[in-house]
């Protein structure tokens, strides 16, 4: 990235604040238009969310996790939501919720957000594949923070890579 380029996470925040100022999302002022943008964002984010959770499953859960996803669904408040969740034996045995990445557009919300199991409300401004890919670092941060918070609620032993001394540390990518 050139030194003077604006990082994607800053661009996302700027779009978010401009949306608040203008009363729009992705150029749409109507709820119907905003929901159409959200539906497209969910489609674009799905492979990124699955990849992030697969990375955690492989490296931290030693492939013991199970990935589930809801697809787009209407929420009780009239909004829309889609989620991707990762559960594993130690987490379930501890009575903790799974790691989850959620895209949601609450019924009374002006625009959609991303969230995790314990981490809430990051602006969701995805309109094309480039935007979706740029959210990878945000989704990784949400999932990492969630795992940290779940460990805090239970114990480090819910993470198989930590309890298995033969687990090698991988390269960062």
C-alpha cells in the first residue's frame, strides 16, 4: 500500500460516517435499497468469513471444529442477519457459545454491521469483492477477540493448540 493510501478499515469508517450524515447506505435511502445492498454484502462476505473461521479451526482448534452458517434470514425485529459459527468439543463442554461472525441489519438500524459472539458493532460497508476482501482483517480481529473473550470466560484449555505441546506455530499470512 502506498504511504499516502487510506487503509481499508479507515475507508470503511469514513463511509459509515458519511452514511450517517447523508441518511443513506451505498447510495440508497430506502430500507428496500439498503437491504438489497446488505444481501449482496452477505454473499460477498460468506467465503471470507468461512476462510477466517477455517484458519482458526486448523491452527487453533486442530481441525476439531464444526463450521455452520445460517444464510440470510429475517430477524424478529424485521431486520436481516446472516452468521457463520465455529464450535468445537472443548467450547461446547464448557457451556460457551461458539465463535461467530455475524452480519446484521437490525430492523431499526440505519445501516448494517458486523459483530462476533462477544464483540459488537463494526460498520459493514461491502459493495464489491474488493470491499469484502478488505474486511478479512476485521473478521480475523473479531474472531480472535471473541476467542480471547471465551478463554477469559472459561479457561485456556478450551483451545486445543494450547494444550497440545506438539503444535507448531505457523507462519503469519
